[in-house]
C-alpha cells in the first residue's frame, strides 16, 4: 500500500505471487493454495476502490492471477514429487548397492572358506552331475576342477557302494538329510580311501530343491591309527588275561600236585583220602575258572529257557542274606507279572548274585542298604526287562569305573576279579546291556537291560 502511489496496483499481486512460489517450493500445495486465496481476497478488499481507470473489473483481473498461481503451484508440486521420487529411488539404489556389496563380500568369504577347507566340498545338480569342486576335492580324489565338473558323482563311488549312493541321493530328493557316515570312495588312480561323508540338500529361496551338498573328509589315516591302537589294546588285554590265567592255574596246579604227591606217600587209603579231596576241590576251582573265562568270552554253554527275573531274584535273595554283613539291609522292589526273558537259569543266578554281592561288599560292615529293582520298560518300540542294583556304599572314581569289567581287575584283598567280567560276557551273550553310575562317596547303580522273549506265550 505504501508503494502503490509510485508503482501502481500490480505490485501487491506480484508480491503475493512470489510468496506463493516460495510456499509451493518449500511448504507444499496446501499452504500455497491458502496463500493464493488469501492474496486474492486481500487485493479485492484493499484495492477495489483504487482501480486505475473506469470500467476496470476486479474479478477479471483476479482470473489471470488465480490461473497463473494455480499453474505455478501445480508445477512446483510436480517438481517436489519428482524430486522426492528421485531421492527415494536414489536411496533405494544405494541400499541395493550396499546389499549387493555385502552379498559379494559374503560370497567371497564363502568361496575363501570352501577353497581353504581340508574337506572335499562338492555340489551336485539334480541330475547327479558335479557342479562345483574345491581344492581339497582335487587333493583327496585326484581330479582337477576341469576334469570333475560335469561328471556324474558316481565316478567316485566303488561298485560295491553304488546302491548306497543311490539310496542316499533318493533320500535327499525326498527332502531328508543324510547324517555323517563312514564309507569308502574311489580316487582317480582307482585306489580306495575311507571317508566321513555328509550329504545334505541345497534349497532355492522359494524352498525348492536346487541340488545336493556333498562333503567328504579323508579318514584313512585316522582309521589306520585306530586299527593300530585297537591291535595294541587287544595285545595288552591278552597279556593281562594270559598273566592272570597263568597265575591262577599255577596256584591251583601247585595245590593239586602237592596234594597228589602227599597222597602217593600215604601208606593207607584212609590217610590219602583227605589229600585226594583237596585235589578234587582244586579241580573244581579250575573248572569254575574255565567256566568264568568262557562266560566272559561269550562261549559258555547255555540251556535257554523262559525266565521270570522277579521270581529268580526272590529265590536268590534269602541265600545271599546269610553271606553278607548283618548291618547291610536288602530291599527288594520287584514287579509282579514281569515279561519273560530268554536265558540260562544258572547263568542268570550268577549275574544276580554277582551284582548284589558286589553292592553289599561296597558297603562293607555297614550300615547301608542294597536296593534290588525289577521292572519292564519300552524303548524304541521294543519291550525290555530292567534289573537294577543300587547301593549307598563307597562308590567308585572314574578310573576304577573304567576297569571294573576287565578280567582279573579287583579292588578287593581277596578275589580274582572275574565275577563282573563273567557277568558282562553272559549279559552280552543274551543280547543284554549293562551300565554303571557311580561317584566316590555316593554309592553305585548297576543297571542291566534284557530284551523280552520273542515267544508270544511269555509276553506280558
């Protein structure tokens, strides 16, 4: 209004138009439209009486102003939208570029890991052909990458393992995973190597099967070391066994020969009878020793029949009570109607007596308790009978626990250390299992598991 006398009535509208442009650029279309309408109203009210000449139409002057203002607002809004879209697109491209860069770094790391691995890492397509081949595969199997890629994976499979390979691939195609197994594979020169093999499926992003991962580790050297170690342990065990047998037999033979010599020197049969009785008792101990060794080796003579283990324990426990310290209590928790197991009654009696007597001897002069439990259980769909002997005696450390089933190992002042070894042989011969839980000062638990007899008439 101050500039009006000098510049005319057009200046306020131009000033408002500049404000609209600035608003459209920085604040958006809403504030710009509001400014346009406010400017038109203000111009009409302030300058309507100050028209430049007769016949001037205020509305006619406002139409070009409004058209121009709205056109400017539309153009500015279009530019704002274009710029925003451009910035969003640029941000998306930057994020995509960063993602691809991360993926490339990750892929490079994976390639480095695969190439530096000591295991043969091979990928197989759905047709069973080799698609990738790392450096360790070249060293293990003898084929270069150029020679291996495109060949069927059966190239590495010996004829005797062809069926095994086909079954594993079929499992993978069904969506299963093959756990690590030890098998044999063939090198380029035709020689065979032992490998630990893991086969697993490779899936696309949509979950469909893309191929198979085939990872092989050469365990030939490890197997050779294990064989040598097993041979050494076998020789060591045979040495201990032979030494123990020789010692016991020498002691028994010394008694036999001494008593036989004295019997020969006796002038009357009556005087020789006592020595001959000693010879017979020594011969019985020799027979028992041989029987125990055969039982340990699983070569004992068995008369198999259907045995109710609970009833067997009931018959034996009264006999054992007289042989243990009075302060040691025997507590029985026997299940009635127990499924029958197939075994030799005398051998089963030996197992029961051995475990209960050992538990009582671990308590010593007491006081203490030996708990005898029989029960039936199901594992893996197979019914089994469990015989358990618990004591609250001195227990065993790990070193002792590892040796208790070795022949001639004993912690007692007397005894040959064959009772548990013989019990182990009998249990194995009857397809049973035995486990031990023990700790120093916390007692021991011996658990024996037998399969239920296959005779339907004796199943519960």
